[in-house]
């Protein structure tokens, strides 16, 4: 009996190191299957309900509904809208439109956003490999995908970010081994990136040029040749800017606004943790981990200029670029999504055998996912009242959106600002305020489309004026407020409408005159 026990003990002692080694390899940041599982889990919250907590997303979905009706020949739309093909935000709309041909537009939006968010950490891993950086820290790019651009719902920008990262990866390869073939590819890719998003084109090109300059600053001729392909979109950009300045009075008259430095610093702190209203402790924990974990886990800072210049240029733009320029708001804030991949680009792997418990990054990411899951699930329940309200509305009507209370207790940004536009996306009809008033959109209001709810009223419904904003043209007025604000919104025209439904903080008024038609 003792001999049997001794043999078992010896066998266990031999297996224990092997088992420990296998376990360490399985529960490791280097396990690509585990990383892929984490990336997929990170977007699971997007699939609670169909109303994403992204401020502008309902307007983008409404654009797709408008395009569908225009191309179907619906006179209610063809009389009011034109299609603008010369826009640098074409790709996002075309992908969403393609998805909406086989899926409901809300589901197509969820799918498109999910694919974009998945791509960011995966391409961060590819970026670190291409530059020879420490690939373990690709995990830290998972939360940063949920940044300012996501929560504000900048669909075209968010779709373009993976293409911008891919463009930068190819620039690193081109810098290391230039050829005519690769140069032509860079030129063609930069032209294509214009139609993804002009801001992403400009920022990704700056990163590429910075990397090339850092790697070849002693070789002026080689530097110039490597930079040459990136000039390809300049004539296209010049033509677009000339057309826009000539035809869009607002663009030429709008001011340039920079905003306070303190706000930039706050955004810089929040971006690595995914922006928005996560608990302060979690925000500091995640951001602190992104900044410090590579150093604490033994990674070494690379001293090559090409690894540093992209981050320094990105930070310089983030800290000095306008908040509002060229009729585009939140210009510098959205660029924060690139900063974490650029920071991770600086770190090299430590020598073999000196690595520390880098698996600690995994419970951190799981904690972040847990908090996100709770918030998104709660938001799905919170928006059920809106879905009930839409059920009271006849399809194909014209609706004035009057969102007085724009906030949700679950998110920092005004996620309800454009929420009524989901009616246009899901039930047809037209909802104002409408992004069709913006020059960058595909479906544009014609110049003679008549008076309608404008951007000012979308922020302050009490500024509504029945005559100036074409109140007689609307079938419904959808109000979001904690109390009945009808007398404050309609004022002397209160008798022209009637309250027909209420669902929690949503109030539905109907135009008495159009109801009789």
C-alpha cells in the first residue's frame, strides 16, 4: 500500500509543474482565444434592447430611413430632400444602408457598431506587432473603444477608426520596406479614407508622417519619397472644401471654438476607461492601469523617435485643436480614441524570464465589462417607455421632437437629445430637428423645404415658435419631460394641440388640424 502511495506521489509531483505550466499558458494575456473572447464579451451590452445609448445614433438611423424612402420614390421625401453623394462620411452610411436591406435598421446599427468596436482592440494588437511593441497590452485597448465618439454616436467616425488604424499599420510597413506597389496602395487607401471620414484621414496621415519622419529623419530624400503617396488626397480635399465653403453659408460664418484646457485634461483622464459616467474609482483604476501597468509589469520604454512621434503629435492635436470648427462640434474629443493604441506603441516586451503577473489586466477588464453590462441593461429597461409611446403613433407622420430632459441617470452625455428620431428610423415619417440640415449628411433638406424645428429648439423646446418653426406642418409633437410642459412649449397655440398619450416621461401631443384631415 505504501509503495502505491509513493508511486502516486511521485507521479503527482511530476505532473504538477506540467499542469501549472499549462494553466499559466491558458490564463495568460498571450492567449489569443481568451483575448478574442474578452473582445466579444465587451460588445455584449450593445445587444440589450435596440436603442443604443449613443446621442446621435437615432439621427443616423433616420438618415438611412430617408434614403430608403427617397430611392423608393416616396413623394413626401423627394419633395423635401436631396441626396448628397459628395460627402466624406459616405462609408458609414453605405454600410448601414446595406445592413438595413436585410435587417431592421436598429439591428443593422447594433451590428455595424459592434464590428467597429471589435476591430479597435484587434487592430491595436496588429499595430503593436507591426511596430515590434509589447503585444500583451492589447487588452488595455478594449475599454478605450467605448470613448467619446461611441457615446456621442459619431457613426461615420466610429466606422472609420478601424480603417484609420489599418492605414497606420500599412504606413509602418511601407516605411520599413518602401516600394512602388506599396506607395500606390498608400495613395489609393488615402483617397478611400477620405470617403470614410475626413478627420480620420487627416489624423491617421499625420500619425503616418510622424512615424516616417522619426524613422528616416536623417535621410531627406528617402523621407520625401516615403511622404509622397500621402499627398494623393490633397486635390480631392481642396475641391470638397471649395464646394462646401461656396454652397454652405453656415460653414463660412460659424466661429471656431476651443474650450477650456481643464475640460481637455478631464477628457484625457476619462478616455482610456471608455469615457462617460463610470464610477470615478473605476475610471481612475482603468486609466491608471493603462498608464502604469506596462511599466509595473516590466515592459521597457522604446527610445526610437518613430515610436514616440505619433503619440506626441496626437497629444499635441488633442490639447490644441478646436472643440468646434468647420461646423463640426467635439472635434478634438473624438480623437482620444487613438491615444491608448499610440501609448501602448511605446512599450517593448521585457527580457524572457523577467515577466511579472500580467494576468492582472484580465480581472480589471472584467470589472469594467460588468459595470457596462449593468448600465446598458438598465438603459434597455428605461427606454421601454419610448417604445410604448411609438406604438401610439401612426406610421409615416411628421413629428416635432421636443426633448426637454435629455439626460439619463445611467450616462453622462445627453443620450435622449435625438431619441425621437428612432420613430423615423422604425416607423417611417419625418422627425425634426433632423440631421438633414447638416452639410455632411447624405439626405439633405432642399433649400425650399419650408420652416421646421431647428437645432436651437432641439436643445431648448421652450424656444419653439408655432409660426417660425412651421407648427402647422406637424402631425405629432413628442415631448420628453418629467412634467407636462405643454403651456411652456406651445404658449398661445396650446389649443391647437391635444395630449393623446403619456408613457412615463414621454408626452405625445397631436395637431388637432392635421388629425381632422
